């Protein structure tokens, strides 16, 4: 089993409900691995994992990081070179006037204090109510490799941004989004949740055909197609719905649990 987090495993109140937690518990008790596959960085995963009763692998940053929750260990990360990141910023400044940038990094663990994990330039705002404050000019974004480049434009939709960015950057990066509110997420070429889960499946000796995966947004599309049975949430983006083998109830109605309860 594999599940996205926001909009999928979590309720609209950003909680793992009692019903969903119980369904996941039965999966784990049956000896079936349950893997989180999320756009979140590792530092935002342990709280969700604890609420769901999970302590194994988590595919983070849309497939750019493999993290082990119980060991609090980053197993590997796939990064963007800072020179490439700088070139991308310059190109997108011209393409999308008013754009602003932030980067995600990770260290050896989720809470590695030796690595500044999130850095945003002045002018970057979060599409959600709360988030870290900007750190100044973009110089600090370009010092070391990053697992994700966040591109923000308050006057555009994420879908329009993704189309424009892909048209200019081509296959230099992987472009996706997990919210419609003017934010796209760039990773190393070919990095998706599907590639991260493929590594986990190999480690666990599980064939893709045996995997059931849940998701709701375009950053889940590759995962839904890769899994033997892809399940989209009724609240999902049209691209996720089209990629899925099944559509379950919305996250507001424990759509993940609805499916799990058929088997466990």
C-alpha cells in the first residue's frame, strides 16, 4: 500500500481520522507494508506517520528523497545542481514576471540542524496560511544542491504555471504541482513519486502489480499509473481522476479507509 498525505490520507482538517488510522493499523497488522508518498519534505512526515501508526519508508519531496521514519534516516536524495537552479531562476524571471522562489534541502535526518532545510527569497509567499518567513535575497538558495525548487506566482494558477514552465525548461527538470494556488515544484529530471516507490518496492520484494496507491493531485499521476491499482480521491484533480483505476470517496469521508476496509 502507498498513499499520498495531503488531500488523501489526511482529512480537510489535516488530521488522520480514527477510522483511517484503524484501517491502516489493520493493514500493518496483516504484514502488508504501508508507505507514505508525499510532496512533503522529511521534517513534515513524522507527525503524520505517528498519527497513522507507521514507522517504515516514506517517499518525500515528490520522489526526490527516501526517508525511513522509524530510523529517522534519509536513505538517499536526488538533487538539483545549484548552477542549474540559478539558470532556471533567470529563465523564469523572464517568462513569469513577478515570480518568486524557495528551495527545499535535507540532511542525514528529518531534523538535521546542520542543514538549513527551507530557504525562501524575499517576495516568496506561501499558498497556505502559515509558513517560514523569507530569508533575504536569492543568494542563499544557490549555495548547495536542493531536492526541490518551489516556484510561486500569486497571480497565476499552478496549472498555467506548470504548462509555461514545462514549455521553456523541457526535460531539464520534472515539473509538477500539489496545489492549484500558484505553486509549482521542480525536481531532478525523471524524479516522481513513482520512481521513489519503485525503489521501495524493490527493497521490499513487492511487484508493482501488487501495489495499491492512493492520490489526489497531478504529483500523484505517475504513481497512480505505476501501481497495479491506482485509487484517486473523489476530491482529486481531473488528471488524478483520469489516471486512476478506481475513484473512492473524498478525503472528507475517509476515502482511503473505504477501500482498505474491503480487504482488511
